[in-house]
C-alpha cells in the first residue's frame, strides 16, 4: 500500500490555480476524449476536442457532453443549437497531437480542421462534418440542452443517428473493440493514453460465478 497525501478544501484553495485545476481534472480517472465536428448555418466548419462525454442510454441511443461556462463564446455549442447536428469522432494514436491543437482558441473565421491539419468529411447526407482520419465516427442529432446552475456549465444531450466503425472491430455480440480501432483515452487536461484490455466479464448475477468472455 502506497503512502497517501491528504488534501482538504482549504488546501486546494491555497494552491496555485492551475495546479489545483490539473489535480481536480485528474481525479475522475481515464476519460473518453473525442473531436466534435460542427458547421454553422453558412457551412463554415468547426472542430473542437472534448473529454466530457458520458453514456445516457441505449434505447434511444443518447450521449451527453458538458460545455464550460460562456463567455467566451462557444462556437461548437452555437453551431449545435443552430443546426441541430454534430459529429463525435474518436481520436487515435496517429492524430492525437492534431486533435489537441484544436483546443487552441482560433478566431471564428478559422476552421480548426485546417489549422490542425485534419480533413472534414461529409457522407450519407449528414449535415455536420466527420473527421476523415478518425476510425470511429458518430453522427449526432441534438435533443436537449440543460443549464447546470451550480457552476454555470451546460449539458447537451444528443441521439446517435449515424455510426461508422471498422468492420474488423465489431464482435458478434455487438461489442466494439476500441483497442483494435486504435482509440485513445485521456486523463486530466493534456495526457493521452493507449489502453490494454484485462478481461471482458460475464453479466454479474447473485448466484452465478463471473467468467471471462474472451476467447482463449
């Protein structure tokens, strides 16, 4: 057992602001990280990295994300509300640096696709741009916006209406092998990680032993 450091609220308040931000952002553990592709009503594209996604339900297939307080103006959220559509694109080992670059605050007239060296892809008559270099791409339809008053953030909920995934990454039971798709994860604000699967375990029941679902 490793020795532990104890921080209380008063300790966090005395910390340098950015140090406390890094600590708090790391406490949630590994997170989903992806690129959100949007366009405005004139067709100008926008791309931004997010690590605040969470599963809400499978039927209908809903996914949520959190936006930090405005101002500054959040072009991604404005585009979602104006057009009703956006994409979520998994980040892989080949593009994580370009993806991170989209967190920079560019002027509205500059597309992060161009600034980061990534390619906008339109397909299946879906109105929002996908990231061509992404292996797992989701087309999302906006469903609900909720204000979170405690810290002035906003929750956006969308329905997954388009899915593009590599054929060899889909198991017979519907499980998506994210490692085979080369999807990366993140911790904190700026740390990117590859993963290693330990096991897939059977559905837990009170009187049944848990077994591995992996083929030996």
